[in-house]
């Protein structure tokens, strides 16, 4: 007997850009499939037409591609849409509903929205959880058929077993047991004829051969209903694992405001896809090392057992930790390309990238360093944008200090720091931080970055001269009133 090949899926609705929470779900399912050499499907759950966004499917693909998550089946794979797009599967969903109706395992529900609303309100008042009271469950089939034929509108509900419990072995949380009474009969087709999530999602999983589903714990109570549904249809349910939702450090739900950036925003902020992948793979467990890994290497190490059931806390500092690692792993070619597009002259690119690489938080910083170190026309010390304490340092250093430094550097026949340093000390009468801090500020406009020796060695003499003269001017005029 051969084992069924592993197949997982990511099944988003095209309702907006992906955020870190659903990206993590996508990644976990992808890692699981890749770990077993199985297939990964991107299924577009767009059966709730009113909620779909115009560019939804294109955006989903762009977001996943940016992360480097590729799918074997789904949009762009050459398969018909009915293999991956729910809105193209209406007939298949209808067939499943018909089968359930024919077997008495589902029934039309004629309850009006008002009735259901007041039922919920009563239950709430009595401190009870909302559940359908089975009002239409007992309508004889011929009566229901006559009402439908007369044009009455009805949703379709799944008939859950009378009582007892439904259990399943959650891949992440272990044995889960639900009382049937608490689940009540769920809607599987809306009154407008569209398949409800519960049905479309479960039928598609079964028919598409999905073996494992990793999803958020917000779906936990859907699972026993879907298991009953699939059993009623004679279809095989996948294994389900529910992970804790991604929340903010204070436990509140992720929102854009509190940092749950969409992929598009993370990309704009300069985060590297490999940083995001490595961060998300650790969020909630499962990868034992602190190394930056490729998707393939992460997949090789991935285990479902390693996933935590508790909430996964989004921590910007951790994401930044992986960003730092990703930046350190940039290749010479990647850095060279960034330097070239920042306008760094070809003959300076190698020394420039060596100098700035340790100081890069994002690749976009290359542009800023190019301006500071290579652009002779750039004014780096803008009083309006310079922190007050840095301006104070410039003023305290005095105009004479900068002019003396400028002249001493001009007089040096080399820019080698071992020679330049004593010359600067002698000319300015300062040393250590009193020498280097104001010099660094004058030359780059920043209080951090490459060492002052490296800066002086690298910077063209004309640029250096102009910047020191400008600092002297600033030290003379003092802090402008609007600074
Ligand atoms: N479209 C559903 C969602 O985005 C899929 C849930 C699932 O993974 O089963 O929540």
C-alpha cells in the first residue's frame, strides 16, 4: 500500500492584501507540503462575491510571490479555474447540497433574518450561546418542497447528529471534543443560492485531495461541523491542525495600526522576504535554529508537532532581528546592483558596499549612504533635520575646529587613517570622541556608521572639504530659530 501523497493548501478570500497572520498560515502549509515533497495548492475562496476586491486574486499572487512561496496548483498553473477558484465551482457545491437534501441530511430553512435575529437576542439575554433552534428541521420534505415550489426563499442547513459528542485529533492541539448540542445545524447554502464557507471549503478540500489543513484557531468550531458534513457526503476529511492566532504583544488582535503590516507595506518598508519568512516560520514554534534559512531548508526542519497552540505574538523587534540577519546575508551582486542604481560610480562600488553593508537596515539605506558618502553636491547636515544634541556638538566644536581639520586633511599626502589621525589631533588640539564625533557629523550628517577613518579614506577630497566648510559655517551661525 502506498501512502497518500501529502497535499496542503492556502485558501484565502481575495478581500485585501495579505497580512502577517494569513501569511503565516500560507507559509506553514507550504512548509508542510515541501517537507514531505508533496503538493501545495493556492485556492481562491471567492464564493462570497460581495466581499471580493477587484484586484484581489492578482494581489494574493503578488504577495505570495514576493515572499517566494510558490504553488503547484492554482492561478497561473494552467489548470481550469474550477480546479482552484470557488466561484467557478458553483455546480459542484450545488451537487453536494442536492446529495445531502436527497438523503435527508440537510433541510431547507425558511426562517427570516428577523426571526433569527430575535432568536439570537433572546439567547444573548438568557446568557446562552447563539445557536439555531431547529425550527425548520422537522418540516416534512413534501411540505418544504411545496413551499420552495411556491417561490419561498430558503437557506439550506446541515442536519447535525441528534446528540452526543464529535471528536477529532487536532494535528496541533491533540484530541478535541465538542458537544453536538452546542454546534447546532449550520447553514451550508445561503438563501441567495451561494455555497456557504463551511460547505465550499470542506467539499473543495476533500475533492482536491487535501491531506492536511493548518489554519487559525478561529476555525476550530467549524471543524466538527465540516467533519460531519464530509461524512454525510461520504467524503474523506483532511487532518486539521489549528494554530493560535497572531496577536500583538499585548494580546490584542493584529491590526494594521498596531503593526500587522500587509506584505506590500513590509516590502515598501524595505523588509527582505527571507527575513519575513524566517520570522514567520519561528512565530509559534517549530524551527529549532537561530540561523537564517532558505525556504527549502526551513521546510526540511519543519514539523507540525513543533507548532504551538498558544497565541503567536507579533514582535517587531524579532522581525527586525531577522531583517538584520537577512541584510548580513546579502550577496555582493545584490549589494553591487543596489549601489549602481544609487548612482555610486563603478570604480567605487566595491569599497562603498564593503563600507556601508554593516550599517544597512534595509536595501533602501544604500541610496542614503550613497548620498552621504559619494554625492559631492549633497548637503548632509541640514540644521532643520539634525537632532538638537548633534547641532550642539557642532557648535561646541567651534568653526575653527572644522577649518583646522579641513586644512590638516588637505595638507596630508595620504588619507590613510594612521597618518591622518595624529595630524588631525595636532591641528585641532582634540582627540578621541571630541575629535571624531563632530567630524563624523560634519562629514556624513550622522552620529553612527562606518568609522571616521574609513569615511575619510573613502570620501572624495572635494566633498570632504565642502562639508567641513559647511560645518564651520553652521558652528558660526549657531542653531537657526526653526531648528
Ligand atoms: N477562506 C478561509 C479563511 O481565509 C479559509 C479557512 C481555512 O483555511 O480553512 O479564513
